[in-house]
C-alpha cells in the first residue's frame, strides 16, 4: 500500500458510470449533463425541484493549523463519507475544486489521498469541467469593459486612479502582482497601475459559491463595486453593463459537478475560493443540493479552523441559513509534535512530551468551534510512525477539553478504517446538542467585527490599522455596507500573522494592511500581515516534475 502514490491508486479505481452515482441520489439521467463517463453537472431544473424536501445533517470537517507534517483534512472528509455509507447512512461529500496555482506550485491537489480519494483525480486537479476558466473569463471580461468604457469617453466619470477591479488568472505568478497597463500610446488607452490576483481569490468565485441560482448570481455580479468616480461615488458592474454577459459565461459553471469516491459514493465538487485570502468553502448550491439528497453531508473548509471554519460559520452559514450538526477537527500526532517544537526531520521517534506540548493548538481550535455552538469530534489521522503512547496522549488531552478523539486509518484502509469516527459523528450529530450561532451580529461595526475575530478566534491582544483604513470602513458603513461580515485574509500557518509562530499564542498584534469591499459576494475582505492575493511559485515548483510518461499517463501530480 505505502509504495503506491495517490495518482496510482486513483488510476486503478473501479469507477461506476456517473449515471449510476446519480441514480443512488435519485437524480434522473436527463438531469445529468455528462462530461465524459465519470463526471456530470446537475441541472438547475432538478435542483429547483428539491426546494420542499427536508435537509439532512451537515457536518463540517476542519483541522488544526497546517504544518509541513501533514494533517489530511480533505482525505478525512472523503474517508468519513465512505465510512458513513459503510455503516448504513446515505452520505454525500461536498468539497472544493482544485486551483492550478497550488497544483503546479507546492500544495498539491484537493481530492483527498490514499484510499480516501475523489475520482477522477487527474481531471479534478486540472481543467475538470472548465468552471475556473469560466470564472477567469467572466472576471476579465469585466476588467476589459471597464477600460473600454474609459477609452470611449468615460460617461460614468470613472477616476482611473480609483479602479479597484483587478484582473485574475488561475496560476501563481508573482510578476503580475503589481503592473502598469495601457502603455504604448493613445490607441491603447490610458496608462494606470493595476495587477493580477489568483482566480480563486476573485470576487466572482466568491459570488458563484454564495449564489442560490442564476438570478441571484446576476444580481450579485451587478452589485460588484469596480471603481469610484472623481467625487468618490461607487461605480458597479451593473453600471458598466457587464452583469448579463458575465452571467452567460457562468451559466454552466453554476451547475454543481457530481463525481464519486474510490468506494463509489457520491461527491459534489464545486467552486474553490482560497481559505487564507477568500472564504474557503465549496458552493452553497452544491451543499444545499446535497442536503436535500442525503442523510449526511460532509463538507470541508480550507486550512485550519481559525480561517476556514470561522468563514464557513460567519459567512457561508450566515448567508445561506445553514445549521451544522457537528464538526470534525483533524489532527495528527506528527503535527502535534511540530507544534511542540520538533523539527520535521525528527518526527519519527516517539516523543510524548512534544505531543503534549503541541496539543494546545488543537485545544484552541476545539474551543473556537464550540464557541459557535457546534459540537466537536477530533479525528486523529493515523500515520505509521505513531505510537500507542503518543495517540493516547492526544486522546487524553482532547478528553480534558470536553471532546472525544478517534483514531482513523482511512488513508490506508478506506472506509473500514474510519467506522469508529463515523459512528462517533452520528452519535454527536443525532444528539441534538448543536445550537449554531455566528460569532458576531450583523449590526456590529465593521472594525468591531475584525476585532471580535482577532480576539476571540486568534486570541490577539489588539488589532492595528491606519486611520485611512478605519475611515474607509466608516465610509462603507455610511454607504450601507456595515451589515456585511468580514473575510479575514491572513496566513494559514499560525493564529498570528507570522507563519513561523506555532502553538496557541496569546496577546499578539494583528496588523490590517488593506480592506476591500466585495459588495456582490457580500463581505469585507480584511488583508492582514504579509498575505498575498497572488501567490508566487516556490524555488522548486511541483511543475518541474509533472509530465506525461511513455504511456501518455500523467506523472508528478500529487
């Protein structure tokens, strides 16, 4: 088992025709729009027909702060659905689509791993059904129409210095972060400074993932604030008259994608906003569709619970009216050791003291998730080097925090290795103890919302922001945007804004560098510390070793 790579395991999968997977959920063949034999989109007409059905139980899978030791949140999300189906529950997985940026950079794909994967893994991690290309095209159509409007007379009196809509592409490319466009003379327009973000940070991505249908999608697109006039009045996408054409480009992308796990259980893979710089959750339409079709829906939110889970609760659940029944927090013995000060090269030998020293990071996440009124189960994602004493140390610590930790061996054993976790999740979810509520009310001031997240979730001592940022937040409140939630963009590696600080630090400072209004998506992006909305490639990118072999098969795709 150990010598086979994820891609080799996925390639050997005995996939069923996607019509069979749809039939298990009661989706008629005529409402599946197939992309080949193993993936399909579900029609809007069928989704509308489900409105009066009751919802199943929603389970969030989140984790501790990611470390180089590995945690396995996506793998556990997929494995848990296989485990729930194994014990007789009708369960569906909902995860995000993968960005090409991390795939060719350093993070790798987003389809799970080992014996707990969603397939077809290769297509999912590359072009899939073209959703990200559609989002990129719709976003950049708006960019082109803004510059074109200015070129042809600028009837809206847009101040070219106050255009806030940048361009996007789905690739890590630091050279495009800041640039000047329209050089070359009168024929090319008016030169101005701008830049690119990665597609998964686009407001169009967030809008697609939060929209309930095509009408809602077009309305949200129209609400995007793209620029300001010379007297500082907002100019929207609707003013530019781009919302209709953008909706046309996104028509097919709005339909959720149905695929399957290695064990032929149904999986919706749709949308993919980053969790450190966007809201990090799969689409509302996919989650709500799954809840109408399954008894249990397991979804994940990107990175650690301080980012993904907080945004899942405060943005996605708030906007969509979702009420999660339980949350699974994924941790590994290896990651506890790293949080306890052990270097990655020294993780193999038993070190119970380091495990105990690192557990407070897990404890902080348990307390945070419980603070939303959601009961918690901890999944210890098993590695072969884990010892009984180390595993017991984690279990004992979690018990001291009022939760239960279950050892899960799904990576190596598939559903057979995660039955205990599945039963524990069912027990907690059906116990009826969930009493979900967001962290803050809509009517709290925007800066107070930022402080609330920083102090209650990150345990920061203070938030610092220039007067210009505070004034901008006040101006947005005066313009009617004060009710919006905040989307915190910060490093995923730490509760602080310093990626090198592990554990559960207290009293640190959270510096706010920039705030951006996402009026269409319905939140304020708060950029903290050194976080980038266009990542760069590492010194040795994964793309160096991705290629086709002599048989025409893909190699190097993690």
